C-alpha cells in the first residue's frame, strides 16, 4: 500500500486537473478578464497560501527565510520566473479553448507540458542517462506522446467533420498553434516546482512533514504565475473598461464556477506535489506526465458528456484508443519507480 499510495494521490490529482477547465464554459455573463482575475486570485494565492499556513509549521518564517537568505533568494526568484513564464501559457490555454474545444486543447497542452516538464528536470539529475530508470522513463514519455498524438488527431478529425456538417469556418490551425505554444510554456510550471525544492526542504527543517512541505514550493512558484495572470487580466480590465462587469446581473453561476475551477486547479497541484514527494527523487519526473496524461482521460469524459463528440463516432474511436495508450504510458512510468 505504501508503494501504491503516492500513485493513488496522483490519480486523484488527475481528476481535479482534468475537471478544472469545465468552468471556462460558464464564464458568461462575466467577461474573460473579470472571471480570470477571480479564478487566479483564488487558485494561485488564496488556496495555496491558506493550505500552507494550515499544514506547514511557522510558514511565515519559512517565507521570510526563503526571501531573505542569500543562499535561497536566487532559487526563489528563479522559481518565480518559471512560474511567470508558465503564466503566459495559462493565458494561452484560455484563448485556445474557444477555437478548438476543451478536449483537443487539453490533449496538445498536457502532452507537451507533460513530456517537456519531465525531461528538463530529469536531465538535470546527476547521471540521469546511466540510471536504471532511464529507458523506462523515456519509453513512458514516448508512449505518452503517441497517445497525445492520437488524441490530437481525433480532435482534428472531429473538427473537420463538425465544420463540414455545419458549413462553418474552422479555426483549427490558429487554435493548435496557440495550444502548442501553451504546452511548451506550461511545462515550466513543473520546472519551477523542481527549482523550488530547497524551499520545501527549508519547510521540513521548520517541522513540516515531507509531503506537506511541497506546498511551500508551490506558493513560491505561483507567486510568479499570479503576477503574470493577474497583471494581464487587470490590463484588459483597464483597456476594455470592464471593471463594472464584476457586478453584472445573473453572474452567480459564473462566480460559482470560478471558485470551483480554482479548487480543482490547485487541488490537482497540491495533491500531485504530495504524491511526487512520497515517490522520491524521481517523483517530479514520472509523476508530472502521469498527472497530465491521466487528466486527459478525465477532461475527455467531461467533453463527451458535454456533447463535443456527438455525431463523430470514428474520431471518438481514435480518441478512445489514444486514451488507452495514455493509460499504458502511466503504467510504464509508474513501473520505472520500482526498478532498482
């Protein structure tokens, strides 16, 4: 059970990760910028900071030490910078969904983010290529990319079929281009999390248990992410003169989904961080693509329920096969941790 529990946490996190995008379908009558500012404030500041204060002893002192200790401050600002770059990808995610739908956006973004986000920290490990896990990790990532490619093909075929039937003009190329850029930038969230490992180790020295200490690292990374996301939303609020939109009538449902999306979003990261910490040094390498790959299954379940695959039986069969491949990839990545 001890061996399986960390992976159970990552599976649980993938349910959150695959579900948070649902809220983007219920933004109206709020404008994108007002909904997004609410979402990122709750998801990137309120929830992680509150959670960390609850489970990390003397968390205020941990933060003070992290920002004032010369040996740690460089790490802190580096992690924040990667979070800031990821924030650009987060914005592009929201832009991509209206063009190509949730399922295809999630497929491209999660595939690229999972692979790149695992490879960068893996090759920064000492003697990574000589390690016994190397062939399993690489094989798992290759299988992940195959599964993502099949998922993307299914989405493209579905888009062509729907637009052919409806006579509409497809924005598939533009949407995919945005999603690819988003996927590469989104990989940097895990890179920033790995960079912030010394902050988690500091939290352990202050008395936190290992899995909860990961929350200290997330707070640092997400400060940078919040600066990017909130800054862009505030810029649009001024540019479009939409500050009034926070008080628009019949917006209760939009607020509810902004809050739920925030809980799902950081719930995924917080639980993933705990699972990765329990796996060990390679946890952030194999856990990240597992999280994002499995979340694709969840997101496509919701997309199916929402009718995105209606009247597209052949593309859906391709999608189903791609999801089976992603499950296989998760099994291979999970097995890599048992190889010694």
